[in-house]
């Protein structure tokens, strides 16, 4: 059964920004692109760098700060080596001024 968790306020993730949140002990990176929020696992599947310290690129892609691996924000798919294993994605729901995610 899925669990809904309030991460924080929408204001904590400005347009074009990335912020790390704790989801029950699991770090996730939440970003906002053109008003849409995306949540993915914060830990890069290549060598465990924090993706929230990376940067957002065009086409809703995030680049890892350590070796430049890239992931789709929407699907979690690794789109550039050396990363090849996808990261998990989480649906983000905006409820008023709160960011809510559903855990698997
Ligand atoms: S740790 Fe992310 S690409 Fe290597």
C-alpha cells in the first residue's frame, strides 16, 4: 500500500532548483522545471554521488556532479554513461503549498 508523505513547502524548491529531502531515511532529490516538480532518488546509481548537488540540463535531465552521468527526471532512466542503472522516481503531488510524494 502506498504512503503519502509531506516533504515540505513548494517554496523550498524554486524554479530551476534542486533540493534534497529525506523520505523515511531515503534521500530524494526534488526539482522544479517549468512549474513541474520531479522527485527521484538522490543517490546516483553509478558511485553514490548526491544528484541534488548536480545540475539541471535541458529536456528535463539531471547531471551527476561526480562523473557526469545523466538521468531523465521524468522516468529515472540513465541517459548518459557512466551511469546506466535507472534511479527510482516518485510521483509528486502539490496540495496547497505542500509537496507530497507517494512512496512505493
Ligand atoms: S557517481 Fe554519478 S556518474 Fe558517477
